[in-house]
């Protein structure tokens, strides 16, 4: 029988393991350390069915069934043959285990409420389990962790936990923390209904485009809401400040150009066109941002002169040039689903909602004008 203090430590460390990037490996594993290779969990079994049970039949709690469809990153194409691994606490909020599992195994750290499945040709999945409990004494909602491993993508990764609507711990503060620390858009949680003695919920899942083998779907999808983020403004009206673009300007309309290209003539032409439109329409009607995705992860003091030189060469005044730490930064590029190999991703927004998108190695001024014409 574990002491309450030890149980709480196991809960905390298991959750910490769930929020680590996939495919992280360590050359030395200590006796009591959690597994460092998240994707290795898919080597434990080769599930071939789209339905699975997580909690054992002996587990006490409210029976729960959640189903849905997994889509490719375009949000339209069902993702078939995608492996998914789930795990969660028991009804008391602990990662219950038998006690015979190796201390460095996923089985030890994730408990026995876990399982695998593989989506069918229609992208369907279904899990049957019990409703998990929240961690005792913490302000973290009850949740189900999961990882996906899709044939169309480069690696496995975890996605935003299953949480449940009407849980008092699922608050705006919770979603903001998810966005800023994990890089996931808020989705509201799973609504649960009582049906034939079960709690029944539905959640469709869209794979993240930043893990695709090709960057064609880089960026938020049309219809997505643009979340808050706090980049460093190197040029423009908010120069030398950390200003949230969507908080300050999102209720207007405009363009966000996420790019690693600050050297080509086309990039300069596009920047000049954005400045021209900004001055013609005025700051209240149109706002443009050029966000350097920083593929080399260069520190701000070293890259700042380059960004300013680009702004000066393009003759920018109203267009803002922004710095983010790198192509996988959870609170900016990752949050906006920017593919690390995408050279340029342009998002048109109105009232904080994406209404158009262009992705390309080179975005022409003609393409840019087509987006501007829709605003």
C-alpha cells in the first residue's frame, strides 16, 4: 500500500511524462525514472482494431464510451490505420497499477487504465473505459492522455487531453495554460450524455500539420480562431514591446505572414505591398504582421539587426515585424500549427478568425493580392 505522499508523487510524475515531446531518448535510464521514449509505447503491441477497452473489467467507476473520427491535417480526409495510445487515472485520480510492473516501464507510470487501437478505413476510433478522476488536491481537470502515430506523419506525438464539459476545473485559465505551455488550441471539452447506463461522448480529432511529411497544410485551418501569443515586436507601432497581436488587433482584419525568408526579392516585394495596403486602408481597417519563424533558433540580440535591416529596406512603418524563439516554440509557431519546413505561411484573419491561407516556398504578390481582396 503506497503512502498518500508517494501516490501524489507518482501522479505528478506520470502527468509530467505525458507532456514531454515525443521521441525524446536518453542514453542512461536510472532505476526509478519514467520512460524517456514516448513513441516506444507503440512497440508494446500492434493493435489492429478501431475499438479498445482501457480500464479492466474489475475497475470501479462510471462506464464511459468516447468515439469519433480522426482526420488528416486538412481536417477533411479520414486518417486510416492511425495508431493511438490512451491512458488515464482510476476513478480516485491515481494511476493505479498492479505493483509488479518494471519501474521504468510505461505500465508502471501510466497505470493499468490504458490501451491501444488503430483507426479503420473511415478513420473511426472508440474507447470504452471508466470516467477518470481528477488528481487529488490539484486544480487539474480529470482527463485522458493520448498519443497518435499516423502513417502520413513523421513521428508520434501527444495531443490535447480529453477533458469534459461542465467540469468546474475546465476554465478559461485552464485553456489559456494549455495554449501557452502545450501549444494546443482550445476545443471546449467532450460533452457527456447518459445513455443505457453509460456516459457517452464524441470527439473528432484533426492531426497536427506540423508533423506532416510535407508542409502543404502548414498553419491554422480556415475557420480556426487565432489564439493569443506574445512575440517580441522588432519593428512597427509596438516596437520593442511584447504585444499580443490578436489581443491588440485581432478584432480588425489583416494578414499574418509566418516566414523564414527575409532575403529574397519576393519577400521584400510582399512586405512593400503589405505596407502600401496598410497606409491606404488605415490602421483601423487593416493590420499586417511579418513573423520571422527563426529556423536557426537565433537569439533576439543576434537576429534583431537583420530584422530591422529588412524592415528598413522594405520601407516599413505600419507593418509589424515580429520575433519568435524558433519553429517549434509552443506558445507561437507550434500553437499556430506552422510546419518547421514551410518557408512561408500566410493567414488572413477577420475578427480573430482565419478566413484564408496560402502556403508555399514562394508566395507571389499576385497570391497575396488575392487574399487582400477578400478582406
